[in-house]
C-alpha cells in the first residue's frame, strides 16, 4: 500500500523527491501518512478534495482485497 500511495503522489507533484510515505500501525488498521512539499499540497488535495478522495478510494479498495484497513493522511 505504501508504494501505491508514493507512486500516485509522485505522479501528481512538481517536486517528487519531497514525497515520503510513513506507515503507522494502530490497533487493527494502518495509517499511511503522506508528506509532500508545501507548494505541492494543493496538487495532491485537488479542487474540493477530489484528488485526495480518489487516492483514498484507490487505497481503500486495494486494502479491502487484502482484508486490511488502511487510511491515508495527507500532511
């Protein structure tokens, strides 16, 4: 999952070297913390959060196939 989020984010931003994804395990679910450069934050979130929602939907569907719970936090 971590690689999936990283590939999606790097395709969207102008500064792909600043993209990092950190996985944090809490209880029975995984939280993926996506860090991007401040100037690329708008590109990852998108208008009215549409791109962020799409990223979360893709990750959630991939996690469901593996019987896991994964959420994405953009920071």
